[in-house]
């Protein structure tokens, strides 16, 4: 992971939105999504979208 990657990650943590982060950092949403996938694989992390939602 490079320093520039960390900037994307920090911005993503602040905005909590791939769309807003991509727009602010001048990158495509697809590119940012691919970065997230690559980070999770390289760091052996698993993430779940919607974990904080209540289940019926």
C-alpha cells in the first residue's frame, strides 16, 4: 500500500461514500472499488456491506 492509497482510505473513512470519495479524489468509482478489493486481499481483510443494518 502506498501513501496515496492511504489518502484515498482516509477520505473514504471520512465521507463513508465511494461516490463522494471518488468525485473528491478525481478517480472513477470503479477504480476506487477495485482499490478497496485489492486492499482487502493484500491485507487479508474481509468486509461486509450493510453490517450495521438491523435484521428483521
